[in-house]
């Protein structure tokens, strides 16, 4: 649970202001794990039960400066656009999910028919990560018309108007639910094929939507994907820098002082951008 009142913000890039690495551009890993438990020892720091997070339990990055443990800083590649580097956290979340899917699917992931639910930053980055892995059969369902248009211009995939059309039943080997609502879970469990895999990333609500009979009788794997490991973050940063996840033209940048208006626009569905980057 988030400690309130709080300074929010956990997806960020910046530069070090003090210490031996002063001036070094870095990306922040907002998850601070204990480093000593069985999960940390196995590299699954995202699941550490003692973890705390910048922007939840400690003041976040919607500020000019923030205090971060040195072990939670990742050097930014030379010449990288900081606005692109700030996408490392959601890109790592997407990469973590697609890696879980690849390990769980029967058959090669590049041959899978995939549906991504939601064309926000996690959904788009999941589709881009899958495309980078060689997946060719990708569909994205999105109810917001502006986000559908943005997604259509971002990659070579099918776009489904989620406000009017349900994805075809039992048509996909893998579904990435980047929304995580009662409705999106119902869509996922209807559209997944027998023996398929649903990766649940979004946390919109905790209100059912799961057909347990179909899940059981069709041996469907429903797996949660929570954030990312430190390795996912490093890999995401370098994939963003290399351009493996596209040109990122779908983001929008605004000044930090315009943050409240950015939140209002996002909440009202008034913008096409899957992510707004705030610049101090």
C-alpha cells in the first residue's frame, strides 16, 4: 500500500548530484529489495516480501531531486535521450511478462497468435517486445479511439475496437492483459485457446471476471506478472537505446509543473499518448 500523503513518481531518469559519480546519467530502479532473502538470492527481487518502493513508501520522482540508494541506479548509455530512458521501468515490466510467457507457452513464442488487451504504455511495450522476439501474429484491443490510432501507427499489427467488437473466441495462444479489470479478464478467458497462456499484468481492479470452469477444463494457464527483475531493467534500457522497441514516437513530453493537468487529461481519456514524460 502507498504511504499517503506522498510524492508520487517511480519511472524516471536523471543524473547523480553528489558522490564519486556526480554527473553520471542514470535510470532509477524504484524497487528496493532486502537483498538477503531466498527470492533476492534467486534474482527475483521483484517478489521480495521486504521490498519498498520509491513513489510508494519513499518520496518519488515527481520532484526536481530524489534520494535513491546507489545500488538502485543503472548507468544510462552515452547519448541516450533521457525521455526514452524514463520508459525503462514500464518497458522492463513488459519484457518481464513476455519472458514469463515464453517460458510457459507450449511451442515457440514467435509462432504464437497473441492478443494484447490495452494500448497504454505497458500494452504497447508488450506488443513491441513481442515483435522484437519475432512474433508476427499480434492483435491489440483498445476501447479509446485516440489510443487505437496511436497503436495503429506504432507497429504492424491488427487493431480491434474494444468499444464495439469482442476479440474472436478461442483464437489466441497467448494473451497479455495490460488492463487487469473484470471486463479484460472476461475477454482474456473467452479469447484464449485451449492450452493457452494468459499473462495478467494490469491491476485495475480485483473483482472477478475469471471463468474457473473453462480455465480448468481447457488447461489454460493464468499467470500474474509483477514488475521486473534488475536484469529485466538493464535489458529494457539497452533495448530502448538500440531502438529494438521502436522509435517511441507515441510518447508525449510536458513540463513537470504541468503534471496535474497531465493526470487530468489521462484520466479523461483526452490524449492519444500511451505515456506522458514530465521534464523538470
